[in-house]
C-alpha cells in the first residue's frame, strides 16, 4: 500500500490547459473520491497517476518516489474502468489471473490469489464462464477481482459503476466500501455522482474546470461548502440560492455579534443571518439554503407559490417560485402533498450559507 502525492500537477493537450495545478496528498489506505461535472479533468488526473497520460508539469509521487517517468506497469497500481475491459475469449478465472500469468507468478500462488478474490467477490460459481455470459454487475466484479489479485499499492477506479442500473449500483457501492474496509488499500475513485462520492469517500476532492474547489470529508463539504460550485454540486435536490445584499442594522449592534445582521432580498425582506466579519455592509451576496432545511410554516417570513409536487415515497419535493425564481423544499411531512397554491416558508438561521460576490463562502 502507498501514499500518493500530487504536487502542482498541470496538464495541457497541445495549447489547451485541462488541469491548472493540482495539489493533493493522499494518505496510505485512504479512500479518495474525485467528483465533478463532465469534462472537469477527473479522468485525466487519474490517468496521469496510472501513467497512461503524460504529466505536463509538476510531480506525482507514489510512496515518496517520483513516478512521472515510470511506465504504468512499473507503478504497481491497478485501474478499474467503466468499460470493464475484460478479455471476451477468456474465462473469468483467466481474466482474473492474466496479469499474474504475465508476470510468471507460480501456478499455486495464482490459484490461491484468484480463489481468495473470487470468494471475496462471490464469483466462485462463475469462474469458468466467459464474460458474455455474465450480467453487468458480475462483469464489474470480475474487473475488480482482476485488480485485487495483483495486490497493487493502490486502486484507481474510473466511474466503475456507471454502466449498471440504479439498484445494482447501490449494491456494488456497498460492496466496494466493504472491500475497502477489508483490504484498506489506498484508493482513488472517480465519479460524477455526488451520492457515490458522499457514501464512499474518506475525503472528497470536488473539481470544476480543471481546478480543485474543495477537499474534505463528505460532511465537511455538505455542511460548509467552500463556494457556490461545491454548494450546488453536493446534495440532492441541490441547494437553493437567493441573491441579496448584506445589511447590518444599528439597533442590533450592542447585543452580541450575531445580532442585527441580515440579507435583504429583492422584495425587501431581510433574512436574519449571523454577523459576518469578512463582508462589507451593502455588499452583494448569495444566500444558500438546502431544500431539506427549509421550514413550511403559516407564520413563515416569505411566501412562495407551489408549481409542482413530487412524491418520492421517502419524502416530498415541492417545486416553488420564490420572487419568480425556482426554489425547492424537501420534506418528510406528507401534508405537503396537498400544499398550495401558496405556502409560507422560514429559513432557520443555523442552516443558512452566505457566499460573497465572488461566490466564496463568507464566515
Ligand atoms: N486526448 C485528449 N486531447 C485533447 N483534449 C482532451 C483529451 N482527453 C481529454 N481532453 C479534454 O480534457 C478535459 C478533461 O477531460 P476528462 O476526460 O479528464 O474529463 P472528466 O472529468 O473525466 O469527464 P467525464 O465525467 O465526462 O468523464 C475535457 O475538456 C476533454 O475534452
Ligand atoms: Mg472521465
């Protein structure tokens, strides 16, 4: 197993920069998830760690050793792809043992490695089958098995579950998590699915436009997103945003730091917030609140019209218009099924997020 250090790593394809300087230290045994929208550079970063893509500048170290110029096969890293990339003419057992056979590993050693991995992944009854006689989930397990038998220093996963249906994805997600708890191998997992990121990661690396936006535990990103991008990306349905101005009222001044500050919305309503030290009075700000934190109340400070009611079974998503802009609530209260045509809402202060003019979190 290994630590992985990524230092000032940049990547350009010809004149086009794709990664703008990534710094990341991954601890031995850590499960890191790279998450972000399509095209943000996740696969490129992963492929550079694997050695499948050249590093334009900066340094990648595995267990402290610079690997920039090392061939993929000498990095001792296993990669699991979305496409599985199994050999169609080989049995499951042969697919799994392929890399060990290439390395001329002893027959008994191969048999025991394949046997152990197959048992771990529930593949024992399938070892003699060809990939085409397997379901998507079973193929995905073979691809993982093939990675496990090598006992690599680290695992790299590039959207390994995106070809599977929702139920199977959920199941495989739990299996990957159990596998990691068992093997404790350093893992980097790429996905654009924020639920996968939240559920699997020790730490999430949120990327956008070739730039790392925030690194932290899943709940750090959920509770204290560093900027509007992370706030909007993590959580489903996504965070609501309202434009406003930061105001400080004179009468609140003497009564403690959190008194007397608010965000004035376009209709003049002032939403009370904790006082911020790093925003000037009257500065333009964005107020954020997650759909699950909005409270419906007859005495709520804002009125919204109900556009659409979506029951999910578990809860209800209300699509509202607030000041003419879309706004969502998620609630477990089934009374919401008959909400409308208007509701009043409140924003509990402890759940409010404030972002400055540049979109950075204001504290
Ligand atoms: N070989 C290449 N030549 C030129 N541009 C490339 C090449 N490979 C990737 N890119 C560009 O680099 C950017 C990042 O691509 P990358 O595949 O890393 O994105 P990603 O975050 O993995 O996206 P997705 O979620 O769609 O897989 C994209 O804009 C892509 O078009
Ligand atoms: Mg990709």
